C-alpha cells in the first residue's frame, strides 16, 4: 500500500474537504507488485478503455501508413508510371506522404493543450471527428481536377485529417495514463500504442484484398482506370471502425485525476481573485446573491488562462525543462529514421529490385507483399516484446538499447547496400530486424515517456509538444528522403539515419527511469515544499 500524506494548498484554508495527497517519497511509489496472472488480465473498465484508446491508434496508423502503399497506385492511375516517385518528381510524392504528418504537428500541440485546459472528455472525441472529416474529403477528390489537382486536393485534406490524428497522440496517452494503475501503466500504454502495428498490417492486407478483387479487370483486361476505385476503397475502409469508436469516445467520462485538476484550478483562481478584499467565508455567505455568484463564475472562466500559466511555471524549472527537451529531441530523432523508412519503404524495396514486375497490377501487388512481410515478421512482434518487458527491465534500457541497435542495423545496410541490392532476401531480413527494434525500442518508449514523466496538469501539453517534434522529424524524412537519395544515394541517407539513432541514445541518458514513478504525487510534494 502507498504511504500517503495530506498536503494543504493555500486556498484550502476555507475548504476542509479539498485535500491533495502524495506519497512520502516524491520520486517513486513503493507498491505491492501484481502477480504475473493479474498483470496480464485487464479489469473490465481497463478493457473498455483500451478498446477505445487503442482503436484510435489502429485508425491513426492505418491512415498514416497506407499512403506508402497508395502512392504507387496513384502513380499508375494518374501518371501511367510504376513506383513511388510521382511524375518522376521525388518531392511531389514526398509532400503527399508528409501531408498527414504536417497536420499532426498542429493537432498534437492544439489538442494536447486544449485537453489540459478544458479536460479530456470534450477534446478526445473532437480529434477523431476531425480525422473522419479529413478522410471523407480525401477519398472524395474529384478526378475532374486532373492529376496535379487531385494531388493538391489530397494533400490539403490529408493535412486536415492529420490535425485530428495528431490530437489522438497526446489525448490517448493522457486518457490511459490518467486512469492507469502504476504497476500496469507501461503495459497499458504499450498495448494502446501497439495497435499502430495492427493498423499498419490491416493497411497492407486491405490493399492486397482490394487489388485481388480488381485483378481480372486490371491485369486481364488492362483497365488501369480501376486503380481509381482501388485507392479510394483502401483509404475509405477505415471509416467503419472510426465511426464506431467516435460513439464510444462521446460517452467516455472525465477521469478522476483530471476532474480534480480542473476543480482545484477553479478554486485556486477564485481564492486569488477575492484574497485581500474578502475572506472566503464572506463569499460563501453571499453566494446566493446574483452579483457574488457572477463574480465567482467569472473567476472560474479565468481558470482557463491559469492553466496556461501553469505550463509556463512548471517548465520554467530546468529539472522539468530538461525532461521535456529529452522527450522532444528523442522523439524527433526517432521519427527521422522511423518515418524515413516507413514512408519510403516502397521506394527502398524498389531500389533493391524486389518489385521488378513491369505489369502494373503485379508491380503493385509485389510491393504490398514485401511491406506485409516486413510488418508481420518485425513490426508487430517488436511492440509485444516491449509490452512484456517494459515493467520488468524498465523504459530507459529499452529506449537506449533500441536506438543503439537501430543505428547499428542502419549502418550495416548502408555499408553493404550494393551487395544487399542483389540479395532481396538478405535485405528483407535486415529490414525486419530494423522494424523489430524500432518497436522493441524507442518508437514505443518515446510515446510512453511523456505520458509518465509529467503530471496530469501538464501531461497533454507535454505529450503534444513531444509528439509534434517527432512529427517534425517525420515531415523532414518524408520530404528529404527522396531528394537526398537522388543526390547521395539511398545508402547515404541510411548513413545519416544511423548517426541520428546513435545521437538519440546519448540524449536518452537525460531521462530518468519512470517505472513506479507517480508524477502527480511528486508534483504535489514539490508544490508543498514551496509553501
């Protein structure tokens, strides 16, 4: 059991019922470890929460990663060319691939901040609703605009979709972390994030199924125009689970932790407004008076501004800013390599000659099959290794080890790229291992860290900023990979990504281990010390 101590805030002098609790040790909470059986069996409330939050990541990953599979189809449909470079312009394809991540940057900061200011209950479904609208508008791109017009339309609408998807990152992390038992928090957060792998897998499977359904008309009758229906179906299928999840999110109540933060913020602001002119007892006596009531209500509204002041006050201290710098920098460096590979996997597969088929349908199918093999063999298992080990060996060893192994594998592929180009099987093995250690490594822990290391009152903002910096790395990777590969070759780009991975391992040393860490109680202890 936790040893708890009652802490009174200044405004609590007039409200005996309002108490903030903390553990005696502000860093780690000593709790009774769960048995192995209980650790892996979620409660009914946890299962429902995981379904709502993880389905969101499934949808997000599907939207984010299917564009890697759809771009070759768009190239066949609108340009009559094979491959992932639209119209022989690497940048054109890069902008379309980067569009969702560009939107994510704005969405992560916007919805993360709004979630801290107004609470998760309202903001959480709003993010998914915006992603749904963006998806509908993307697949509604009119062919009358011509090839260039369709690409521009899709880019704009995928930016809109990305704003909604971006909001899901800090909101899902906060919603799960706000409610999670400390012993299971890392496991639950990893489970939520692991659905990204299933979304990626679903994208590849749906792509293969839809292509198979149109095989006879495209391959047998040469009706290339049917690729128009193929890409719209692939991008649109995800609307079914998205709408079902939206309904569940609209019914999700606010967490107890966030409810207390909002109440405390309002009471604190009310006390500050009347301090020096009235005592709280006088205000309570006058609460029936319309003017007094209106005054208190106005002070409650000002609590929204107070939330923004809390962000500034909290991160003005170096010990907190140091952690924010580390979470943002590590996520940025991780996404440079993670999205540099994920969004351009089809391009790299083409460079090693895996999709040498010149017939359009077979070329698209071979490319999708190679992506599917990498996902099943490496991408998905990595998440579940993290899920199993995160509460045993901790977050920090997984993150640092992941960065180091990623850098080593990227260096191996870059150094022997010409030889591997003639051996597709050997190349696929390297890429499978790379995807495995992305997810049994920093790709998962960079999501977990901001949700654990920061307290509830700034968690959404901190998670949003960290994720947004990651997406800046993703955008740079999407826009520059194709261009750089034309100048210095694919192996040269891989050398750069190896270097950024090693740098990520170094910066990770700034982060503490968060296994058993209760950020809210550490925050309460720190505030009590300042009184």
